[in-house]
């Protein structure tokens, strides 16, 4: 199994208790979707591109996106501690099915961005995950333009036509194309 065949599920925050359990942070909308996992792949901090399979004994959902994870063969805190910070990966085939208007970020990289007013704008280049929200990065007239990924702005994807439909806020493209023209009048 390689990183290209997987998606990042989350990471191990720290050991929990003395018997090998670990607090993990999942990067998912609903952590309970993954409470029946049988296997997970770990990329240790020392070898971030090498994946090692671990059998899962238990997944206990906690608050938010955190779960307590118990891996087979990890029986003591001393065995769990070296796994701190390790990233958790799953095969792409383990991704839950999505609704018709939903998409996974990795699926729309390279899609044409279509605005409801302006038409074709550019291509999706990347997604950035910030604490406040996720942001779509596209190339527009040679300039990187960032658009928050929220329902009001990112409508849906047409997987067959490889198009991502958006509703750009008025003036956003102007800010990127003419950065000096939009100075804050309240700034010193």
C-alpha cells in the first residue's frame, strides 16, 4: 500500500491510559462513520512515506472528531508512546459514499472551475486546510485565487465533465487581479 493509494484519516495525538490506547484526531465530518474499522495504516513520524498496517481492536468515539484507538499488539503505554504524531491512513476504497452534490477534494483537482456569473475561470490546483475552514486554490489568469469551501460559494461538481461549480463573491477576483487598488481606507 502506498500513500497515493490512500487518504489521510487523521493522526495519533497521545497515549491514553496505561494499556496501549491512544487518543486520535480524525480529519472527517463524522467520526462515527469509522467506528467499525478493522485495519489502519500508520506512517510513523520518523518514516512518513512508509505505511505499516495495524489491526484495530477497538474504536471508541469521544467528543468531536476524537476517538480512542486500540491497536492489536500495542498493550502498554511504552509501546503507544513512539506512535505519538503518527498519521493514520486508509485505502481510497474505504472512503464512504457521498451524496450526489458532494465530492472529495482529491477527486476534483484539475477540474475546470465554473462561476455562475463569469463562466469558466481556471483549474482547481489544490485545497488548503486552515483551522477556520478549508480553502480551494485555483489558477485564474496566472494568479492563484483562494475561495473558502462553504456551501454558499462551492455549489457542486460534475464528475463526468470534470467541472466544479462556484458562486464567486462580487469583487473577489478583482482583489487578486488588482491587489494595490483595494487598500483598506482605515489602514495607516
